């Protein structure tokens, strides 16, 4: 049976559209400090972190579901851009911009496939399922390493203080509680060395 | 029970080491032609392609295994660098350089975890299992889109002709035979429009 052309064409359009996520710049730096990280390589990093850290999930976890969620979690930024987590004004209409992006981008796929992947993105955003909690925790956790390896990175650049970072990291308490002491230890060290305001 | 410190420290060392893959430059361009693609964002792209194109696998496929393989398939380049597929001299000692890299990088992890992930990388390299064939096919397939979207990209830059591309794409015949007509159609168009030598 030949491949139905419309189906594969939609899938290829989606795959080609994904490429643009490599041009979406995040605020944090890559660990050698040479440039900002982009959302595609960030997504790769968090997905592989999920594989390595799955054992710390606090209960039963569908790891492949969490990995797929992390691979997808930022694709709406292709249209909506990255919204800096400490920018309260830009976060005001973030949800609306990202919903429109999801409709267009997942809409490139065959309907049942696009709906399934969009539902996974919505599950990540809602942050309620075990997989979404785990994935959200890793999304936050990754940035800690980058800031501590770049003399404070976005913390210093945007004059962020520890209580703001702790609010941002709060999902880790539920999603990856076993790693909360690691978070605290990194923040203790960052305050002691002066790269994060107390 | 507190997390055994040595275990999590090894895992964090691995996660921090991964960041360097974002600085490994491949030969092909990202699709807007503005710069070379790096191996981290390439790995993300192929992993998400696996999710989207799994239905075309020619037989039973452990998709999570294939996705993890694609997330990992280039991490040895952190030490060994990217070897251009059409550079025959550099490909001479590629296997040896990459084996040493695998020993160091996967060796950062707790032994049983590092061994399991290293085995998955070796399985990808061997290209024999259904998952390895599928993953290798996607690794090749992705570059097609990038070259056709960048006026020939590496094909033009390195004066590559269609028979060389067909040899490079050959794993797709076994790993993703349903997509071989798509490969042929892209190469037909590329030759017709002059971005690939016949």
C-alpha cells in the first residue's frame, strides 16, 4: 500500500517547522557562557535528564510519556517566542499566544496525531499528572546547573534573589522531592559565593 | 532514605557534561541557512521525528528505546567531535576516538546505568536491531530536509553527487522502507533544480 501522500506531507511539514525552535533563544547561557541556549537544545537536555533521573520520581512514572512531553514542551515557542520566567508583564498573555501557536503547529499533523501530541503539551502545561510534574521539575532543575556554571548567569544579569528562584523551583518539591536537597545545596553555595542574592 | 551522594553526583556530572554537545558543530546548516546545526539540537530533532514517524517502521518497534537511542547517539562527539560523513580520512579512526569518548562519558554515571546507556549507543552504532535501524534511518533522513531547504547546503558546499547521497541514505531502505519513495522524490527534485549533482 503506498503511503497516503497527504498524511506524510503533513508530518514532513511539522518536522520542517520544528527546525525553527533552534532559533528561539532562551535567557540562560550554555554552560561555557559563550551564548544563550536555544529551546531545541534545551529540550534535548531535559529529555535526556529524564532518562537519567527517572529513578527519583516519587511514584509510578510513564517515562516514555514524560520524555515525549519534554521533547514537545517548547515547540509552541516557534510562534510565541520564549517568555522569560521572571518577566511578569510578558507572562500576562503567554497562555493565549501559546494556545494559538499550538493550534497552528500541531494542526500541521494528521488530526488524530496532532490532537494526541497537543494533549500531551497541554498536560505538561497543566502540571497535574505525575509525568507532567516530573517533566516540569526537570525543566526548572536544568537551569540551576547553567546558572551555577556561568557565574550566576540570568540570576546576576537580572538581579534575581533567592526567594524568586525558590518560587520558580517550587514544582521540584512535588515532582522530584528527592532532589530538593540538591536544589537547596546549589542555592546555598550560590549565595555563599555571591552569584545569587540571598 | 537520603539519596546516596556519590550516585547523584555522578549523574549530575554526566548531565553537566552533556551541555558541551551544544557546542559540537555539524556540517549541515539549520534550515534558515544562518549557521551550522549543533549535535544537541540535531539529536532533539531526530528524537521527535521518531515519535512522529514511528508508524512507518517496517515491523514491531520499541519506540521508547529508539527515542533514547537518538537522544544519546551523538554524545560521544563531546570528546570525539563530529566526523563529516563524506570525509573518508577522518572516518578512519572515528570508531576508536568514539569508543574512548564513550568510556569516559558514560563512565561518569553509576556503573549499571552507564553500562546500559553505553550498550544502547553501541546498539545504535551496530545498526542491527529494529530500533537501531529505525534510529539510523532518521539520523540520515533529517539531513535531507536541511539540504533541500538551504539550496543544497552541504551537497553544494562539498560538491557531493547523487550516488554519494544515495549510499549515505541506504540505511533508510531497510530501516524505513516506506519512506524510501520520499527520499527518491526529494533527490529527484534536488537534481532537477540543480542543487544536487546527478
